[in-house]
């Protein structure tokens, strides 16, 4: 793909605005939460000083990636999961990462990882660990694009290597999840050109147009 200059990702909406966005999309119902519960969580997190460059996330046990992906929109087109990733919801947090054991939590200090474009996931993970950063899991990446669609740009998309699929023999599947923009080729179908796309790349492959999304941390409130 040709290179292009990345535009700056703007500041995330407030937590209250993010809660309203999820309510508008019906995410609270998928998570079996009331709109009032979602609003109260956002307001409570704001009161304890959690706001600004912070993402409101629903735990993947409540709303899996497959359900969130269809809510994405770009150029008026809905998001989708690639045909050969029917097991997308089996990709789970791995390594030292532990998500808060609560229906709702916040993710702090998001970075798209543009500086790691053309790295392999195998190279990126230890580099992020040295920086004391945690890679995003797939549902967090989708939440980010739901709240801030401009986080997904042509030639500046990202992988979410915090999610892996462990096989029955205990080893990891070589696929690693990513979120990018469809070109409308192959099994995607021409009608999906420019739509947000949840797909995968091999653990040992490089892609000049994929960074590695990460955060400084997660907290329940």
C-alpha cells in the first residue's frame, strides 16, 4: 500500500459522551445493563478523576467482538468480520494482561502505535512491555473506533495483539487480530469497499500500514 501522512488522532469524547454513544448504539442492552447503569458508571468514573484521554469499555464477556464489529461505521458502511475468522470471539486476553473483572472499565493512555508500523507482532509485544504499555485486546480496539472513527485511517490502522487464540494443544494460533479498512477485494465484496474491517495477520508478518494499539493501563473506575 502507498504511504500517506497520518493525521493526529483527536482527544476522546468525555466519558459521559461515550456512555451516550454506547446507549445510542444499543450496547448497554447487549451487555444486559440499563442506560442508567451505564450513565452512572461514566459519571462515577468522572468524579474520581478518570476522564480526558480515557476510553470506556464493556468487558468482552458481556459483549463480544462479533457483536461490536457490526456497529462500526465508515463512509456509511457497517463494519464486519472477515469470512475466515468465524472464531473471532474465541480470541481472548493473553499474557500478563488481566481485564478488570467488572462489566464496565476504562482504558487509559491510548496510542495507535504508528511508530511500530512494519514491525511483526512478535517484535512489538516485548517492545511494548519494555515501555510499560499494554497492548489492546480486540474489543477495546473496536470500542476506540466506535467512539473515535478517525482513529482508523487509510494506511494507518492497527493490530490488537492483546487478544490471541489458544489452540487445544496449548499453543497459540498464528493469527493475530487487527482492525483496518476494506479495499472491497476478494471475499470482502466490492460493496464493502471503505467499510471498517476486523481481520487478522500472521504473528510473524510485517505490514507497513498496521501499527500496534496499546494503553498505559486499565481500571474498574
